[in-house]
């Protein structure tokens, strides 16, 4: 399933379906509308097979009726309802990193999801592992693929993989419009193609167990109960 944003408000379901069907068989194509029946500027398209989704994403950019659309892989509700779930970013946070995992091994594993431009395992001032790292892709789709294809296991250890959020985007996260009757989240205020922020401006919403049970070699003074910041 794909989320299609950036649609012109006059486009019809038939027009969108006609365009998308060039890539493969469509199971469902629905433009989301308000109570008055007006388009909300985005839609969901379900294809019959995964290969069609891959081809559609590889063939970007897509232009319909003279306007560039913004396709993304639709996230299951359990992912989309997270604080970072609805953001479009190119960087992932990776927690649970042990001493036997090097940057080369990390990059070798995650490069199957997209082209990696930066890979960092964070260390403290004494050159000890802090238990987490970051990977930056050249495209947001690499991040979405990582999230959808969890769990990620390296050296028999499951890693905690999440989107890294630029600080300026945190206040714009809106998860109050989750459709409780749908398997997939129907966002109303998604953020698209945000420019890559500087490393110091990234943050990460950590699971509560990280606060009560810090990862090995991680200095608990380095993060607060609510967020984990990318160091300068």
C-alpha cells in the first residue's frame, strides 16, 4: 500500500487509478475527502504485489495533471501512531549496538534498503560505545523500508530502529487523527521532503525501557526520560 500526497484537489479516483495502474494491478484506490466530499489532497493506493510498489517508488518523480505527487509507503498503525511515524526523514536511529558491531558491518547490513551517505556509531569522550548510532540515506524511502521490514537482527542481536527526528519538526508531529478503524494510519498533516537538518538538531523518542534499563555501555546521564539527542 502507498500513501500518495500532493494531489491536486480536482483529481478523481479514476484519474489516479488510471495513472497508477500503469505499474501493476490495483486492488484499491481511494482519495481521502472531507465531509463535503472535497479532496484532502492525498490518497491510498493498494497494489496486488510488492514488486509493483518497488517499481513505482523507483520510478519517481511522478507527475499527474502537471503536479508532482509525493508517494510514500503506507505505515501500519502501530508505526504511524508513534511520535515520529508520520514524518518524512532520511535518517534512522539504531539502538542496542554492542561492541562486536562495527560501522562497516552496520553499513553492510542496511545498504540493501537504500544508498547510505553516512553511518556513525556514537562514542563518549573516552571512546566507549554509547550503545546507539545513526544512518543517513540519500532518500526518505530507504528509511521507510527499514521501518517496514523490522525486526533487524545483526550478530543474533535485535536492533531498535526508529526514525531520527529533526528538533524543529517535533512540534509539528500530529498523531491525534489516527483512524482507529483502519489497519493503516490516515494522516492529515504529513511533512514531506524536509531538508536534512544538521546532526546536532536531531532527537529520538526512546522506548520507556531505555530509561529504566539503559543499554550496556550507555551513560544514562547522556539522555533524558523523554528524548535522546544526537550529539554535536
